[in-house]
C-alpha cells in the first residue's frame, strides 16, 4: 500500500529538517526547502533524457497519487513536492522525493 493511502498531515519544522537530512544524506546538491516545498534540480545530457526522466517521475506520481510541479527544459528538470491539501510538507513529499532520487541510482 502506498504512503498516499494514509491520511496526510503537515509535518512540523523539526520533522522537515530531520527528514530532509535523512533524504539528502551526503549529497552536496540534494533536496532543498524553497518557498514551502521540497525542490531539486536534475541535469541531463539532452532533451530526450530529460523527458525520459519526466515520464518516470509521472509514473511515480500516479502510483502514489501525489503529483509534483515540474519545470522542464532541454537539459534540466526541477521537481517540487508539497502537499496542497495540508498546506505544507507531508511524509508523502519525502516518500516521493526518495523514489525520484532512486531513478538515478
């Protein structure tokens, strides 16, 4: 069962900092908290690879019923997760962010 099936709640600032630290680990350019959302930019060698990544993110988003905002250009995709129905960041955002990271492992 996906995380999205559980009731969502906004995480506290302390929970967000803790989860963000776990999510990023040692990554120097990991997920960041920007304007109330988790955001990370991914770079690719060309548009074809960028769109392949977007399609994989869409698959995750549909499976989790939790859809990010995406900004796509030739060689980059920026992914932003927040939970609109709780007006904040929830565990679903961190779950989906970790699954997006796993695409590039």
